[in-house]
C-alpha cells in the first residue's frame, strides 16, 4: 500500500519499517520480534484497560448521583 509522502499513514509505515529493519539488521530471531510485538500490544492494552476502568468508575458515580 502506497501512501502520500509525509502523511500520517506514510510516517507510521516508515517507523514500523525502520523498527523491523533494525531487528533484521541485529539478526534477531523471529521469536524475539514476535515476543516484543506481543509485549508492546499487551502493555498498550493494559494501559487502556486501566483508563477504561477509571472512566467506568466515573460513569457509575454519576449514575449513582442521579438516583
């Protein structure tokens, strides 16, 4: 997929490409690459789960005030 140069999509793809290239340049095993991707996604998910839980607490508090 080709994106317009310097667009947000192009930049994201470039950064991802550079990160993958670094793993390959360092001769990392595919298992290391996959483990790191999973770690990053897990950390991202955990962070946002905590934020969602905090938002839900606020919503619940507001609903309790309505009663």
